[in-house]
C-alpha cells in the first residue's frame, strides 16, 4: 500500500538528548513537511522540503533540524535546544503543482522528561 | 494567524447532512480552499479542495460562494466515524504547499 510511515508511534527521551523522528513515503511525492501539534491546537509547520537536498524553515524551526538525502525520506531531529519538545509530530507529503493535497502519516508522540 | 474562521464546534445527527461553514474573506485569486479532518490522535486526512467551482468527491461536497469569501463543506450522510476536527485552509501554489492550520471545527456526530 502506498502511504507515509512514521516511527516510532511513541517516543520517550530524557531532557538534553537529541532525538530523530523517522518519516518515509512511497507515494513518489516531491514535497515533504513536518508539523508539530500541541494539545487542543492546530498544526504548526516546522520544516518543509520541495526537492532532494533542499529544505526551508517553517514557522517554528528553532530547535529542530532536518535532512533530505533521499526523495522518500525526511527525518526530523529534535535537538536539546528545543525548549518544549513534548508534542505530537506529523509528517506529510504532496505532489507539486497548482494545488497541493497533503497526505499525512500517523504521527509520533514525543515525551521528554 | 490563520486566514479562515470556523465555528469551534457543532453537533450533527447520524444519517443527516453536516454543513460546515468557513469564512475566508481575505482570500486571494490564486488561493485554493482545502478541507482536512483529524480524528483524535491520528494524522489529518485530506478531504477536498477547490478554487472557484463547487467540487464533489466520494467523501464530501465543497460549495464556494461566488465572491469566494466563504465556503461550506457538506458531509451528505454523517456517520459516527465522521466525528473529528475539520480544518478549512486557504493556500496557493506560491506558498509551496505550506498549510496554516487554525483551531478547526470539532464535529460530533451523535446516534
């Protein structure tokens, strides 16, 4: 089945540690996105990438880093510089064109204590 | 800030049509209207989008007013599985697919 996979579903880390969240898609989409969602809130864009080896900051990029070495993969690293890392993280992908329907993965719930 | 305004919540009886309003009075000529929904603790799901004309797919219908300042998402026969937060978003190709989510509308379908 085509789709987006994120792993793991739940992740626990100690404060001060970097952690990398996985996102893989087999939809052959050019664009990929990372969002963060806090309880009761809408999604906020962290980073996005339109093509391999290129990515841009979204609205809340501080404390996060990404890479896009392969078309199908867009991992997100939550660094120790992120002040409030506990959140629900969602990855999405889309084709490029006049309109962009984004398809989302199931999300990773990160808890940092 | 989000460019759309939606009611925070609404209830709908199972089997009835659910009509979800959205105001986007500052929409630009090249911006599409997108609808997504998010069932609790899952990733959002794309529903439908449109530019000017009304659109229909297997999930829903989208009615856009002639001046494009508002739209309505219609779920023709709501089921309990349609209980979710529904997001109305405007975005153009110039923004490279970036979506700006607001708080959405919490729809509860009751038996």
